[in-house]
C-alpha cells in the first residue's frame, strides 16, 4: 500500500521522509529551497487560489473545503498525470507531503493523502 507521510515544511528534514513534496500553492515564508530539501513542488495539486482563500484555515469550514478540494482533484484534467505519478511513486517509495499550515489536523495535505489512498485502493 501507499507509503505516505504528512509533515509541516517547517519541521526538520529526516532521511525517512523519502521524496519530499510541497503541496501548497504558495512558497512558505522563511524556508529556503536548500532547507526545504524537496523532490518537487507540486503546486498544481494544491487547492485553487479561490478555495484556499475561502477556507483560510477556518476549522468550521473544513468539511466543505475537503469536499470541494476532492472535487477539484477529480475534475481537473491538467493535474491528473501529476496526481497519478505521485500515487504510483508512493507504492514503491516513502513520500512526504509537505504543507505550511499551522494546524496538523486541518490542511490540504491530509485531504490529498486521503485522495491518493482512495485512488490506489479503487484502482486495484
């Protein structure tokens, strides 16, 4: 099954992170590209600018955010190949989805991880 972790980009790099993938649309403040130690910046997989602004990390809106973000991931043809590539990568490698939000329980990386796991489960 998928080997996916979620971590705040401000947390220190660890060897066990494997492929580190930033999944935010905006580059996090105060983090250099060297310190980030990224495999890639998958900003196309991040929520749309409009959705990100509407949610703005308001916990009360998270269920609606989750529903709309998953709909974006499923309906946007331009990101399907990136989504599939990361999903396949997670089958044979550790990947860590990195996010900048302060709340570890309410962020886009959690939703993206769930969507990848669901995709791989239904693909079989």
